[in-house]
C-alpha cells in the first residue's frame, strides 16, 4: 500500500505535484503506464454495498451498485475492470466509458 510523501502546488497549471512511495508489486501493477493514473484511498469509500451470489454453489457473483451512485450511470459503452490485491484485500476498479464501443471481453 502506498503513501504520499509530499505534495506541492503548481500555481501555473492549477495542479498539485505529488511524490508517492509505493511497493514494487504495486508499482508493477501500473504496467509501465505513467499517464492517466488515478490515486485513491480505501478510506474514502464509505458508501455501503453488497455482492449478490447466484447459481450453483454461488459461483456467479455480482457487485451491486448502490442507489446513491447510480445517477448518470453510463449503461452503454465499453466496460473494463482491474483487480488490485494488496495486504489481503481485493479492490475491483471498473471503468465505464460511454463513448467507447470497444468490447474488452473479446481481448485476451
């Protein structure tokens, strides 16, 4: 799990420069990507949700989207998912792109 070492304002661009400290495994999960990187904390996720299990032996699992987060949800377009395992916890990050018709399920 990473942490922010320092931050500094960049007034010209109205942005913040952030220096991060990450484990090697966590950095490797970026797979060399240096642009369009999002920083989030599990402590910010305070909207309760559930996992619905269906089928034989509950093999099919659905992540339920809480009502508060359903507004303006792009139901069409491309959807991709990433699993992040860290300190015994699993985080699933879904990206819904309403402008993409790319079918990520067809990729290997």
